[in-house]
C-alpha cells in the first residue's frame, strides 16, 4: 500500500543536525519540534515584517505614522526640557 502523505524531510547539513539535537536536549523538545518552531519564527529577509501595530523601519520596529510631523526644533526643545528637569531634582 502506497503512502499518500510522506512525512519525511531530510537535511544534509551536519551542523543543522547537530544543532537541532543540541537544542532538543537543552529544551526537552524533540528535534522535529525544534525545527518546526524555528521555521514558524523565520521571516525571510525583505519580507514585510509586522508585530502587532509595529512595522519595521530599518533595523527597528516603530509605530506607523498617523500623518502628524514633529519639527526638529520641537523635538530638541522637548528633549532639553526632560534633560534639564533631571538636573533640578
């Protein structure tokens, strides 16, 4: 009788095999669970990445803009007010 759904995945990397087994021993998971967990969390480079409402802008996640802008002078004034407030305490 032929198998209708073969569930085997072979990886020909000694590093991947060794690392998966090391992580399995450390976590108490099976090697298959380790690989499945890693694949669930993997996002290919260049793909749209979001976390909740946050979006990736370069190397960091930020809240998307609602159209409002902040002038450089306003930002500097706010930062200086916070910095000077710490000195008065």
